[in-house]
């Protein structure tokens, strides 16, 4: 379950429609201060990236993602997600690309612009993603 939640955080950067269940923000609160800040969100996403970086070189190759395609709700979405992250189009997703996408996604998710991603904002994003499907 924890792996799925963190994968949802990773994927939420690129594909809000991929998250099918209510996000557990405690999983994203990396410094455990009861809030999910931009730094927390980026750290959680980067932590998830490391799981897919099989050779630990700070980059993810498309070939390193078979496990991602097997997660519930992910069938057929990996190509779209890959295109979202691989900004340079070079077939490799780097830490910088993931961090930049996490930053952009946090800005979208923090709708009240208070610097914190709240449960209400998470629920609204999940509802919008379900509606968009």
C-alpha cells in the first residue's frame, strides 16, 4: 500500500488522472511536521524516482519501468507519463526533469497558494482526475 501511495505521488506530478484513491498526505510529509510543503512533495517524488532507477545512476531509462506499468490503474498510461517527464526527449528521465515536474505539479495542486498541499486540495485534485476520466 505504501509503495502504491508513493507511486501515486510520483505519478501525480505528470498524471493526476493516474491517482485513483484518496491520497494519504502523511506519506508525503517527509519532515513529519504535519504539513506537505513544496520541499516535502519534491522529496517524496524524488524518493519514488530512486525506486525505478535500477542502476542508481540518477536517471531512469524507459526499460527500468516495467514494475510501474503493473500498478493498479497504470495500464496504458506509462507512455503518456514518460512523455511528461522526459522534457528533453532524449529517452532518459533525469533527477532534474523529475524535480522540475514536481515543482510545476505542486504549484498546480496548491490551489490556495499557501505553500502547503492540504488534504482538501488533494481530495479536489483526485475528484477532478476522476471526473476527467
